[in-house]
């Protein structure tokens, strides 16, 4: 009997030991963290807590004014080279017509005012057939493009909302300093209202080859596809820029359009649907170190005038070929890009003080800006008008080229998306024959293009460097 009792006791003890062991194993995997247990770090510096609270307050306050934009458009498919032949239709009929594909894109924007105007990038809504705007409360509205400006990549769209809209507050990008906090809110890769934080890495970035008028804010706040059109904010929650581009090969390098530049563009887009810019009537180029030395300039800066349009604003003010524009409206001119931007931002008809450097001396003149659109009509040549169907402009060859026995006309400009650009023709190409007929000057080119217009197609022989290339173009 004793042995039976002893065996029972042993079994009970073993059972309890196994249960305790299992409990220990379970506690090894289960978290013991309870709300009553203190946090691992008790002494968090107050400045960190204050900074964290500042960001959370900013995001909570500003996010309702940020919208997500999705578009559906159609993009023209690029044909194989042989399909560009003007004789392609004769053999393939309907198959030779341009073909398109549906394209979906995502972007961001921010509400400008309670009327429903929204600022975004031009490339976000360009060629869009339908635009959908989703607010922070998940409401979805149909958007309509009010106006766009490809030269600055800014567009304004509008929604007719049935609810009060929270508008963003615009700041002053001229007061930005490198090193200040920068917050980006947007829709990268379709991830709603993503917030990234960084600093202002640089200001006044230009010569990036992104847009015609560039004065970018550079930031290391992460910007990805889908962030385009969204706001870049300062620590006060004010919009200081419009996120617009990234460096694909780098990390932490994003660019935003300064809000002060955007203010002028947006105002015109809302009032009239397009942007009018000032024009001086000069052709300019960069000043190299060698040029600066020959002109007697202390360093390479400003914009060298290589041509003056007769009767234009600059000509009337006394500007001459060979002058270097060193200051415009009281702002020192660093390079060609900056001068183009300064002139473009100047109201039409405004008299502006301009400082020139001529023959080692500074000269001050007053130039009254004229509309840039009227400038195109004033300077357009007959050959350019007749060749407009191809989307290219041509000029006579320079004296140096002619002295070397080169004949033809040089391509001076290309219309974006035009027939010539799509076929691969480039600025600087020399057109030496049209439909197998040699052209030695503008007059012969003009006559040959008129004959080509009757046939509806043209074959151009182009000289590019030491290479000769044929292009077969169908006139639309």
C-alpha cells in the first residue's frame, strides 16, 4: 500500500514539473509587456518630444488639403522605322494609322482654395482623358484641367465638391535657407498620404534639363513616382514648393518648384488658362572663362547677346550684339537660364533696368518687355511658316559653313511632339535634299517643301556631323 502511495506522489510531482516547464517555455515566447510595465526608455530628451509633436501636428493639420490624383489617358505607340515611310499606307492601309494604348498614372496635388482649385504638375494631367481626385476623407470627384504650363510643369485642375474644402497655406520660398526642415506629403506608388521628412538641401538649382524655367528647391525628403504635384512644406505647414522630379540614379535627391514661382503661374492659369511671359528680343548664350577674359569681365557670369531682333524691345533700348547682360531688374545675372527665368517672370509692358557690359564698361539701359507670343510671329520666317506641317523651323547656314562649301538649311527649332521630332530629326541637323532634290538655301528649300506638300509626303536627306541620314515623313 505504501508503494502505491509513493508511486502516486511521484506521478503528481512529475506532472507538476512538466507543467511548470511548459509554462516556462510559453513565457519565453510570450511578451510580458503590460501597460502597467514602464517603457524601456524613461528619460526622452524634451527637444526630441517637442520635434516629434511638431511633425505629428503638422501632418494632422495639413494632410486634409493634400489630394491624390489618378488619370487615364492614351499614349501614341512608336512605330518601327519602316512604318514611317510615306508609302506604308499603300501596302498596309488601315494598319498604318497611328495606334494608341491606355495609360494609367498617379500623382498628387494640394487644394488651393475652397472653390475647388487644385495645384499639381502638368505632367501628372497631361493628355489625360479622365481625372479622378480623392480627398483625405475618401471622397472622390471628377477633375477638370483649368490650365497648364509645360515650361514650368505646373497645372491647375478644379473639382466641384459638395463639402467644405480645407485649403493649403502658401509660404515664401524666397526666405528658404539650406538646412531647414522639409516635409513632403503625397501618393508615391499609390500609397495614400505618405509623409517623408528631410531638409532643404539646396536652392536655386537650374541647368537640370528638366523644364524650360528652372529654379528648383533640392531636398532629401524622399520623393518617388506619385509624389509629383504634392506639396513640400516647412515646419509651419506652409507650402514652400511643388514636388516635381527626382534623380533616378541617386537617393535623397528630389526637386520641387518654388512656391513663389508657382504663385505667378497659377494666378494666370486660373484667370485666363495660359501663361504670358515677357520677351526682350535677343538671342543669348553662356559666358565661358575664355570669353570673360577676352571681354575683360572679372569672372564668367551674365548672358552674352549673340543676336538682337530688329525692332524688338532690346533693340529699341540700345542693346547691341556682343553686349553681356550682367543685371536684370536689380538682380545679378549668373547665367542664361536665370536671365530667361527673370524675363519670363516680368510682367508684360513693364520697364526694367538692365545693366550691360560693353567694351570694358558698364552701361545701364531701360527695356520694356513685350509679349513672347507676339515675338514668335514677328521673327517667324516664310520658310518656317511653310514648313510648319513638319513641326520644324530652319535657317540659312552661317557664313563659316558656307565658306567650307556646305549647302542646305539648318534645323533651328523643333515643335515638341511634332512629326520631325518624332521621326528623330534634331536641332542642328543640316537638310541637304528634299525628295531627292538638293536644296542650297532657304528659297530652294521653300520651293521643294511646297512641292512636297502636294504629294502629302516628303523624304529628307539630313547631314549630322559626318553622317548622312534619310528621313521619310508623312504630312498630316
